[in-house]
């Protein structure tokens, strides 16, 4: 596989293929979805001391304990799924490294027609990876809390309690704008966190 193809972003069909597998009966109940995986990989790639894949891959399949493994219908399917995850990580690394204008986190949408993003799963994925390597992330959190505010708000239980109180005071239009603003903040924060740790 060439260097170009190895870092090419997954197509919409490939993202859907990976998502279909992650949510299938072949994976544990606590397996990540595609948005959670994207947030998780973004954090892994941005870590002050980047871990090797064998250190973190188990969390993809089992976000509770990292103990359950997936099943595959064939070796070909296993190779395909691992290749898609590896290429998605490589593409993310490439875009974050370059501050690429094409970088977009993989968010779901609360309202497809209105294109209102839902960012909770992405933030939970990022938070899982931070928790796994809390010692190395703590100094970064202390020095730059503003970069992690939206991640905390959507990705932690305390943050979500605070978030619900904020949303209860907004009408639908205000909530939609709030979610779009948070999605924009998360995109900018992801790139800033990567540059901070990987420069």
C-alpha cells in the first residue's frame, strides 16, 4: 500500500462499513461507535506520549473494561477492519499535524435536516483515552483548561449534568446554535491540543 493510500481519509462508504461492523452482533455490547472511535483516536494521537496500538485497541471493543474481544467471520474481515481503523488513525494524524482545513471530527447529527451536530459520543471517546493515560494528561489539563471545556461538558457525568441545566433554559433554536458552536469549538480545540503536545 502506498504512503498516499495509507493516509487517505476513509470515504463515506468506508466509514459506514466500519460503523456497521462496530455496531454488529460480532462486537461486544460496549464496543465504540464510529464517532466515539474518532474522538478516542484523536486523543490517542494527541497524547504527550503516544501509546502503541496494542496498548489501546482493546478499549475500542470494550469501553467498560477493555476485556472483551470482537469476533470476525473470516481472517479477511479481520484484516479489513483493522486496516480501516489504522488508515483512519493515519489520516487523522496527517490532518491534525498539518492543521488541515479539511479536518472534521466525526459527529453524529441530532437533526439531519437541520444539520445540528451531536458531539457527546466523540467527547466520550476522547475522555476514555484521557482517562487511560491520566498521569500524562493532567499537566496539560491544568495548563490549558479552556481547550478541554467542551470535552468535559459532553464527555463526563458532571459535565453532562451541567449541560442539561444549560439546555433546559434554551429554546430549540438556541439549542441548535449552542450545539453548532460547541462542535466548532471542539474542532478548533482538537487541532490546538494536537499542536500543543505534538509540536
